[in-house]
């Protein structure tokens, strides 16, 4: 019985230890941490000069990459393949519809539309990625500390919708990659009439499994919408996590442990009945 107990508790301890070791390898996955220069803070301190609307966010790539590194640990650079990458950061869901993102388009209501229901379950800041093929661009982070050959689980909150100065987009989804492996969310089709604000999908959680090929890999998100120049459908992103998935051998040990505990309990009940 002591051997059973030792095996059971060792297996349980191993399972608990594996769960506790599920550290998020993505840095600033909730987009809460930003670093702004004095000049950027001065820009955001004033309202939109054309409408007087306060700023509650900013265009990450405004203009020529000036804010490309403002969201710590993430990059959204304009490149040869994404010369007009248009991704926005908002401080929180409560204020996102009451102000605009500071961007290259002053006066154009750069904020979620009236159908936006607020922050994701992760809370706080979030990203809005433009899906117009003429303006889409990747949001990326290099993830370090991986073990080649180990399994990992990527999770994130996402939604699909539209900015407030546009109406009637067609569809939208998020595409991404981790190392050389790709992933995508389901296509969301707008349910609003062409002259009405685009519908909002509501926040949903996505989860994907990967095997690492190297100790460092690039994690990338990019919104894709149709048709081109539909000005624009957008995807919302928040709460990005990447954790090591327990190996099958670990789960086998946990199951063995619970089985041993069950055997101990049955044996004790049998001994009590015999006494």
C-alpha cells in the first residue's frame, strides 16, 4: 500500500508540476504595455484637430513606422509586401468607441463602430487589424525559450467587425503563422445591410497546437478581408498565450496515479468491511 501511495502521489505531483510550468512564452500578450516617446505623448494629448474627438489609441505604423515599436514586444512594420500596414492599438474596451485612434487619417472616426460590445474577457488594451487587402499587414513577435520538438498550444481572443466610419463590409478572418506553420480563424460574414454599420462577431477564443522547430520562432497575425478597398473590415485581437503542452508520458503518469489512488481506496473499503 505504501508503494501504491508513493506512486500515486508522485504521479499527481508530476501532473501538478506540469500544470504550474505552463508559463506564457508570449510577452505582453494582452497588449497592456506600451512605451511612448515625449513627442508621441504630445500627439496623443490633443484631440483630433478636425473633429475635436479625444485620442484613445494610435495607429501602430503611423506614418512610416513611427509607432512600430510602441506596443512593447510587438512589431507592425510597413514592408515591401505590406506598404500600408494599418493596425491600431486601443487602451481599453470602455473608451474605444468614445474616441479615435491617432492615425494618418484625421477626422475619419478611426474607432470600432456602434455594434462593438466592449473588451475581450482578457480585459484592458487590444489590437484592431485592418483586413482590407490594400492595407493589411502583419503584427509579429519573436518567441524565445522554445524547445525544438516540444508541443505548444497557442491561444488568443479574437473578433471581427468594422470601423465606425464605414458600412457593409463582406467578410473577415485572421490568418497567422508560428514558425513555418499556419493557422486561421473561421470566416465571419457581415450580416448588416450595405448602408448600415457592419456587424460585430463578439469575442471568441481560438486555440491551436504546434510543434516547435527551433528555440526561437516568429509568431504572426494578419487580418484578411474581402473585397479589396471595402474600407475596411477589421479583426480584433487580445490575450495571446503560448504554453507548453504536457507530453503524453506526463498524462500517462497522472492517469496511473489516479488509478493507484482508486485501488488504495477500494482496498481500504474492503479492509474496513472485513474488520
